[in-house]
């Protein structure tokens, strides 16, 4: 499913907590919040408000404070 980024709540280099809202994507007239899966630092922010994105496309990465086995570090 394709969508459009309607808001970014973080900037590259920002420290985030687990569960913190990172961005909102609108798809099929519904808004979907993307949240941090773990505490860390936002890196490789590759999206801007208004960008069209596809399911599974990386829009940012969260570098974990502690690396946890089996937990991906890409958001999107």
C-alpha cells in the first residue's frame, strides 16, 4: 500500500524513547503513526513531508542505544 508522509515528529540526530511517535503516513484516507520500536538515535532520515512512500520503504533508521537481537533498526 502506498502512502504520503503527512508529518515528521523527529529530526536526524534526535534521541528517541521506545514508543515515541516518529512520523505519520496517510494511506487510503487513514493516518498511521510510525513509532520507535526501541530507544535510540534517529539516523538516515530520508523522507520529507509530502513524500510518497511504498510499504516497506525505509524512511529513517533508529540506531539502538543497546543492540537487541532480532529487532530491526529501520522504520518504514
